[in-house]
C-alpha cells in the first residue's frame, strides 16, 4: 500500500474526506490523498450549492474521474458558505494538491462536537489498514 500524507491538523471521515477548522466555526472540506489516488485522474467535480443546509452523511456533490463517479458526503451538519470555483476549470487540483488548492467547499459547523467525533490522522491511518 502506498504511504500518503495525512496532516495532523485535520479531522477525517470513513468516506475519505478531511475537515480543517477555520475561523468562527467555519470548516473547509476536501478529499484525502487516499481518495484521490483511488479515484484516479479527476475530470469533473459537482460542487454543493452555497447556502445549502446539509446533514452529516448526506451526499452533497460528485467527483468524476477516469475510473468512476463517487459521491461527496457532508462530514458535518451545517450550511455551505463557499465552494472552490477553481475546480470548475481545474478539477485535477484534487489530485495534485488535495489538502491545499484542491479543497472542495466550506461550511459552518452547526455542532463542534461533530468535529471532535471525526477521526484524527492516526485514527484515519488505522481505519485504512
């Protein structure tokens, strides 16, 4: 199995998404290095709608690659506040920089306890094993 980077400052979901806490209960969401590798070359991303209210576990977008189409799931309950519009013209950012320029969307975190319930980097690595 290839060894990927899983930043320690992020929280992770079993669906291979990451969450980074920002200012004022806002979080940034993306997919992990493991997910982008499993998908292969990403060719299109369907982003959630700004203003949409999401419930943790809900499908809120899609990532299309040369191999398959995968749903994007909301890791938390909250409201979408921004989307990464750069992915419209450069979906490959999910492959080349999944933890930086390849972020997918931002949302308000309705309940901080939901963030704490997500896996830390060590837990995510154990989940992959």
